[in-house]
C-alpha cells in the first residue's frame, strides 16, 4: 500500500528520500510528497498527484536539509490530488506527519477538532492525527505523539517531524510496517526494507504498539505507554541489486524468469535423502506434536490463499490430514471454532498482510498453534507465529506475485512431505516426492524456453472481453490463480470454476466469444476433464488447454512437463503466468503497477 521513507543524518536529504520513494513505487500509489527541515529550521513541503517523477519535477533547486520524511499515498479517504497527498502539516506548520493505515474514528475526531476551530486542508483521515499532535501541550515530541495515539482507533505506521525538535524523527506502528535502518551516524526509516538496502542492511522492525525516536547517531524504542523496549538489529539478506530490473522490460518478466533459481533456493539444504524426508527446523513442531494434529487450516489472501489451496491438497494427499484453505479476511470475522487439535498456517508473501496478521493474533489469543509461511524474514507474521517456513523467493517488486507464489507452493510440498513421513507416508513415496521436487527447477526452465510460443497465443486471445478458467481437484486452484493473474494485469474479466460445475450454471456462458482455459493434467481425472472439453466444444467454445499432452478437443495446447501427480500443480501455473504477462503486454497495460492494486495490503 502506501510507502514511508525518512532520514536523519548529515547527507542532503531530498535525493535520498526520492530514491527511497522510487524503490517503493511497486507498492501502489497515486500521489507523493516530501517534507524536510531547511537550514532556517522551517519545514519545507512539496507534494504532487501522480508518480514520483512528478514530485521530483516540482522540487526547487534550493531544497536542502539533512532531515526529512516522504510518502507515496494510495487513496482511501479522499481523491488522489495534491491536497490529499502526504505529508500533512498542523495548523501552525510546525508538525509534519506521514501515515500508512486507516484511522477508524477519524470522522468523530475531525468533527471535534472543527468544533474547536481547526481548519482542515484535506479530506484524509491522516490529517486528524497531525492536528492532534500539534495541539498537544506535552513537553516532548514523543509525549505529544503518545497523547495523540491514545485518542485514535485503527491502524497506523507514522513518522513525525516537529520544527521545535529538529534533532529527531518519531515513528510508531500499529498494524502497518515500520522498519528502522541503522547507518554510520545516520538513521533511516521506511515501511519496507526495499527503501533501505542501498544504504544499510542493519534493520530493526517495530512491533505493534511500539514507537522509536531516531537521531542522527542514536535510536531508542519504547511502547506507546512509554516503557522501554529492547531492539536488536538484524541483517537483511537481500542485496540492493535484487531490486533492479536486471535487463528485463518489467519486474514481472524478471521475476518469472528467476523461478528456477528461486525454487532451487527453497529446496537447498532441506532435503534429507537418508530418511526420505526434509528438514524444516523452523517449524518448532516435534514429531509427537505433529502426529497429534487432527486438522490443518490454511489462511491467506489473494494469491497466498490460492497457494494455500494447493498446499491443503498436497497435505491431504501426502500426510492424510484433513486440510482446507480459507481467506483470512473471512475467517477472522465469522467467529470460527478454534480447535486445539487443529494446526493453523498463515500465508503471506510480505509477512505483513493485515487480514492475515489480524487472524493470527486472534488465533493466538484463543490459544491456537499457528505456523507461518512467509517470504520476508523478521516480518510481523514471522514474529507472531509459533514457527514456520521461509520461502526464500527473494525480493518481489511487481505488484502481482509469480515467483513467490511458486516458492510458497513448493514450501507446502516440503511441509506435506515432512508431515507425511512423520505419519504414514512410505520411504518409497518419500523418495518419489524428493525426486519430483529436485526436477522442478529444470522443468520450470524448460517451460520458460517456450515463451515465444506462449506470446503468440496471448496475442490471439488478447481481444477477448472475458475468459473462463476450469480445473478439477488439483487443477482448480491453478485455474483460480491463473484467472486472478489475467484479471490483475490485463483487466480482462476472468472467472475460475471447477470443471465439474460446468453443468451447474457456467455452461450457459459458453459461446465463441468466451474462451476457456482448461487445466488438464495426466492424472486419474484425465477422462473427466476431457469430457468437460467435449461439453465446451459442442457449444462452439474456444479452448486453450494446459496439459501434459496435446488435447484433440482444444484449439491450442500448452504442453507442460510431467512430474509426480501431487507436484504437477506447481508446474501447470508457470505458462499461465507468461500467458497473463504477454496478454497484458499486447494490450499495452502497466504490468508492474496494475490500476487500483498494491503489493502489500496492510489495511482492511
């Protein structure tokens, strides 16, 4: 969602802030702004609707200082325009604030402030907070911020500067990421490590309810109530070069092409040939505890939810534990029965997805055991859960997920094998799955070599107004994820259905103008899937099949290498990532930054 960058030190701050904002552009935004402390001590602000380049064009030549904060805004309260862009200032122009999140009681607070004579210059909920800080009579900036935070309800990641306290930046977190970067006599703050890694790899991630004061040569952390907390810096494993495009036209294309190496990373050092299993030391789940699990519930949102659906299928097949996946955003609001014999697994690429994090916190409050499957080391979900698996996909910059999705599904394959071997999966089946896992990087690379053919197919289907995706059992979540990818970046309406459900409604839509993408693996349901193709063809529907062999009833077939049946879904999604990419490219879409979407969804 929105992005925050801040710096205090000795360097000229404006170029650093602009560079940081550019690193965060992938998160999704519609306006940007920056505020610095000038040589006179006065706060100087520049804001602009649109991209960071529009903001940069507005910054005057004599815009110098050594302390500042900046922001990219994704509109929630109020339209995208200059007035609603952050930073926001209080009535006296002495306090500046940038804010990620949503203030739930902003309307009530705004009404009270207006009644007290405060004039607002924006429609945002965030401006309420800066006025509360500005009106506080507390002696220190820290106390002013704490006083304001006690009055607000909702989520926030904030950074605050004050003209009367030019030696510091005060930051706070509740439900929205805040990361401190520790340099040599300089300090950074950001909502994502991507903005920091070109300057420092030593970071501290704040917890919910935690604040920090940054000075050029020091920092301290404490709670919103004032109690001191201990913060130990960790080293970010990703290099700044990981965020570069590396010669590709888009980040999405780069990240699709990185999948053979990414899958190799998630497997590396985890396979145990001696016992035909895998080592997942971070689970913190001993064999006795694993055997006592009676059910598994996987929670995620969007792409992570689809990865969880494939994961649940693999766990049921290999470990014979009843498993299912559910959107975390629905789970947390339906007052679910929390069973002590159920193992809950939270899935999030960023490790900061708000609905998933809130579900984890509710489960922990009710005494459940929760594991995490995340990509970002030290993220909120990684810290809140009892254990878990890092997917080691590396940084993913494009808003839509490709390599992280694939690595997440592979991680679920490792988890399914681990649980299966603890329970009743034979040594022979363990060896079979390990052999299949080891084939994946080369098989993915083989499919990527066929990109030119997929590009031609995408050009042929790019004129469609709508598309249907179908699959059965293992193929259905693949169809759902492929449908999501296409609609996210091409804006073609796309829906996914179980192939078995065609007669129960969707068949009414079939006509030549509605192409169908069918997932047709060589498994026990092959003839059932072929019967679905017959039904579509009998109604003059066009069919693009993704299969292990050419399908006679399909107009076109993308042939995918065969692996073990349990692992086939991992491979069948790869060509459909390329199909979505080239369809969007043929339509001239902004592939890395699709409209209305953000990379890391840290609000409801």
